[in-house]
């Protein structure tokens, strides 16, 4: 598999995206569970997401096959695929204020490229890079590829208490951190909060980090047509992000901007709320 990854990394991005679209439809055809999750989740989000369902099948496959390029190609080549950036003034304002930056990047578009781009730009600006929360993959052959492809200015924090300490330390030092706020947490690491009208077990870490006073920026890399590259989009939150429910509402807003590129097949609704932990539980 490692050989296949390295082989895929050599292919042009348009080829990877075309192959990925085919892979996405193959997964749709062969996996009833995946079809059910994607169909149910898009239905929850309303007509806009339902209308994007077919495109989302192909985009999910593109997301998978672009990863070898992002992890294995030189960083300057990867960052060069970002052909447009919107909202970078938010980053410069945080730099000017000497504040740490909390990047919240949901499973939308090419979420891997957002941290890569910031790491490269912060290096050029003499900033401290970015620390991202990282859960080691179960596939042992994949871990060295992921870890080796991050670069010196993209530091990894393990998804445990020591990693949380690293994130807090980075923010207090005026550096940047990045997490996937819609990543399903382990038992005991989240609360139940609405996501598109249905209770979802949601991490509390993102809201706790937002309470540190860091500048919160939502980000995603929009995948452009025909492998033309990516449009990095950065947004300031419109509501309160010191609560789990508030962060979920912000994620919903971003997803509906580009519904065809959200990973609707991701099992966001694992488990069920219990009487002891009701669906509207909020952070203390």
C-alpha cells in the first residue's frame, strides 16, 4: 500500500481527482452502510445538501486520492496548488495583535491543505508555525507517510491530554493550532449537541480552546473544478464559539456554502443520547 501511495503522489492533480471521482462512486455502489449514512445525513441538512448528493459522492473520492500528493510531494508544490485565498486579512490581524490563532477546519473540501498553507506562510513571516491535533492511524504503514509529510512548521499533537497541553501552550505563545471540530470524539470527550437538527456527540475541545481568547478562524480548501487547484477560504465566526452548540452552528453555515464537498458519508451520529446525557447538554 505504501508503494501505491507513492505512485499516486506522482500523478497530476487532475488525474487524481478523476480517479477519485470514480473511486467515490465505486464506494457508493459497493457499500450499503456508506450509502445509508450519506443519504440520511444530506436529508437532514435540507434541499441544498440533497441536491448536492451526487457531486458529494465524487468529491469524497477526490478527497481520498489527493492525500498522497499532499503528504508526499514537497511542501512548496503542495502550497502552490492554492491558487486563491479569501479572508487572509483575519490571519494578519491576529498576527498584528500578537494573538494565538485557533483554526477550526471541518471535513469540508481539502481540509489537509489548510494547515500546510498556513505552515508555509507562517514560516516566511517568521511566525511559529502551526500545531495540529493528530490521531495516529490504525494502519501502521500509513503513519510514517502522514508524519513525514507534515514538515518542520507543521507540528503534531497527539490526541490525548499531553497533546491538549501542547495546543494550549502554542496558543498562549501566540502561535496557531488546528483541529477538526466535527471529528467524532471518544467516549467521555464530548457532549451531545444538535448538528443539522439531530443530536451528535461532539468534542468539547474546540470550544474550550476558543475560551482561551485566541482568534478563532474557520477554514476550508475548496476543491476547484478539473483539478485546477484550491481556493482557501477563511471566515470569522458569526456567533458564539465558546459553546459546542455554537461551533456546530458555525460548521453548518460553512457546509451549506459548499455542500457538495462535505464528507456526508462520515458517521457523524455515532451512538445515541442517554437519559443521563441529554441531547442538549452544553459545556459548563
